[in-house]
C-alpha cells in the first residue's frame, strides 16, 4: 500500500510565508485558491470574555486543568496561539499540553508547554516557518486535522494559580479530509542524566505516517559542548536507514554552532549558552519528511559513542494514522523542571548503590583505583526542610540541612570526608530520602614541574589522523639528558626549557613552540618513590603520545584526542629513588596539551624537574 502523505495540503500555504524569510517569493498561482469558491468553513476559537468584559483569559487553579479548545469535526486547526502569565519561574515545564483527536482517551500530544514551542529553558523570541515565540506569544501553524472531534487541554502543575492563560485559534471546518487520515502527534522525552551507554530516544512510534520535526533542549553536566558530537540515527520499518555526523550538523549548522543563535524557516538555534553548556535548537522536516509504513525510531547520541553526561529533552513532531502507540506519561511536574544543579559525570546516581539499614540507608560507593578521595553527597531538599546525618566509613558524622525553595531540589555538594580508599566505601545516610548522587572525587596532585623540547616533525598524512612522529625516533629518545642539544626541523639547535604547569596540571604546548600544528615535542620530569613499587600513572594527551618510564615504553596511542584528566590509566613499576618520566606528544592541528599525575593513596611520592 502506498504511504499516505498528510502534509501536502499543509505545505502549499507555507510557501506564502517564505517571502519574508529570505526565500524566493511565491508565484501568483499560489494565490489562485483564494478567488475560487470556498469548499470549507471557518471558526475562530479564543478565551474571550463571553460576558462582554475584558477578562479574555482562563484562570487555572493549582492542580487543575483547562480545556483550551473543544470542537466537533471535521476540521483542521490551522493556527494555535497561547500566552501565559504565571508567577512560577518553572511554568514552561510544569504546565503540560495534551491534544486529543476523534474522541481518543489517550492523547496524541503530551508535552510540557515550553518544550512544545521549543522553549524548554526559558522564554525566548524566535520565529520558524511553522512555529515560534513572538514577543511573549507562543504560536504554531502546523495543521492539526480531526474527523469527529478535537480537544486541547492544559494542566497546571505549578502548585499555584495560573493568573492568565490566553488562547486564540483559527480552525477550518466542514472540510474534506483524506482517508485514511494521519493526525498530528508530539511527545516529550527526557534523559536528565545520560549515564546510559544507549542514545537518547527521540521517537519510537508504530503505524504509518511522516516524522516532521524535532526540538532539542540539552545541557552538559560537565560544562562543555562535547555532547554535540552525538549523531542522529534513523530506523524505519525495522531497518537502519542512516546516521549523521554530529548534532549541530543535523540542525544545518556546524562547528558547535560557532556563529551563535539564529532562526531560519526550517532550522534554528534558539539558545546557545556556553557558560551553562546549554543549547536549544529546532529542525523541521517539512520539505524533507521522513516517511514510515509501520514503525519509526529516531534517536540521538549523547556525545561520541554516547560518552557524554548531559540533560537531553526533546519533542518529536509527526503525523500518523491511528491507532498510535500510547505516549509515555510525563514525569511529575516538579521532576520536569530545568536542573537546579548539574551533577558532574564522575558522580554516581545514589539509588543503585543503596540498601536499607534500619530507618536509613547504606550506600556502597566504589572507587576506580587506590587513591585519596573526597567523598561528596548531593542532597535533595525542599520547602519543608529537615536534616540528615551522614558518615563516610568510620569517620565523623556530618549533619546536613535540607531546606530549599523547590521540592526535590538538588543542593550544593557536601564534602563528608577525605580518605585513602580502595574498593568500596560504605556511606551511612540517616534519613528517609536518598541523596541525588554521591561522588568519590580524587584529590589530584599533578606533575607541574616539566622540561620540554621541540618542535620535531610530524608530517601530515592527508585523509588520516595518523601521527608519523609516534613511530619516529628523535634525539630525546636517544639521549634524554637535560643538558643535551638536538637538531630541529629547520636545522636549528634546540634544547630543553623549564616550564611550570598550572594547578590543574593542564600544560599547553602551543605557546612554547612555533610551528605548533603537525609537530611533536617531548616533556620530561622525575618521580621519586621511597621504595620499589607498582603504581598507576594517569595521563591525558592531545593528540597522539608515547610514554617511557626509566627507558621502558609503557604507553602509546595514535589518533586525534583531547587532553582529558585521568583519561588513560598506565600501570608502571617504580624503582626506589628517582624515576625518569619521558613523554612525546604529537599534535595534528588545533589544541596541543597534556596532564599527568600518579595515584598515590599513601602520599609518599613526589615530582621534581631535575631529580633533586
């Protein structure tokens, strides 16, 4: 059976709107239907004051709902406009929209108000072809057909009265609709903390129809935009249909939205907040709808290989024939709020670690390796306040106050103790409610006193991310003595120079060498141990590297990378006394840096620039 194409009637009038958006103006033929005899009727629906006064609005009690539109069919909602006055700063998420077609008991649309209109974080003015926010008003021109009945409901989860809810809609009635009819659908999905190795699911639907759009409101828990490395993926009618090249690429932008916010007819960036590592974007598939005959799944990776921890909230928009798969219920209104506090990727969700002990809990907090750690908890508070008693291991008890302005609000992390740990650490939590997360944060003492020398050749190989310098032997490998001199790429004499790294250990090499693309450099320091022992060196390097300890090659890696703290764990054997640590870092282009430290639970090891 040929797939039904419900958008044809909707796309024609959209050409008229493009004239003001930088597109080619419509031809005169596009106005021809206006001077023909009409084949349908019209009704205007609004919240106007039927008594003749000026109270043209709904007031919605806390926990109550309001019917915004209730019409018999057949018809097509051609325009829907809303605006809201609420004293709740979180009303965009706490108010929910539901839309029901043809007397269905399960809605075809169920989303928070703000996210439906692309405004999950805050109210931002923008205008796309089918939807936008215009100086305080929310609008959409997406056609919403119904055969027998249409009902649109708003549910107030703000916990207080919504003082004014205005609605205004234009509806085509007595119209001829195709058979079968594909109706409008939208669903909100959120992964507030993407710790799963699986991608964020945007849409998972069964039936026949077209996927026509997506809005995304996402922010990192770690303060970077690296989650944009995630790709969109399509699975249509049970088969894989392709994958993208990056999140901003899907939104027809590039380079992490490097030119900032914009609004185009079919795609745009509503929010880019680098301080909060936050973006809000939309993409409409009106010229390029994705057809499906029996099923569709669209998902979005959170960073490359789903490695990034972020808060993902999406609305998928699509048309399909009925019946539709029931939409997931929305979380409770308080749980839909924009995050009060972002919990870094190193923290662990508390519930999987917890077991009941008496009236409280014990959480078994794992650590990746023997080291010194700060043990932190991220409590949840609320207006009713209260307190909880917490203790790490056999340490002292800490009393934590839980007062907050919002229910379930994640409070600032509390340091419970600093301990040398290995395996797991029991954390006692004497209260009815668990913390949101716990974190064993390493107390990192980086190698900061370095000698560096370079640059050395690392010739580019077009079409690869291979560093030839990794497999090349230069002077510092033959003679690492700090008094040695070497021949540089232009025949010049180069020697070791002393550099001090910052407190976070992130030593940038670009400022020390010219050129600093497609080159390599060596860094050298010394690590003292009071006795022979096995330890773990922790390294992050941008891009490729080779690492030697006392002349033994202990680690190497090719490819393009960024210097991530504790990225690589390198087991090494130290001899008693001073141990020479030599690192070669090969740069492709762009950033060029490294960080290094040693896991040292006893505090017995120390770094030196020159073994003194």
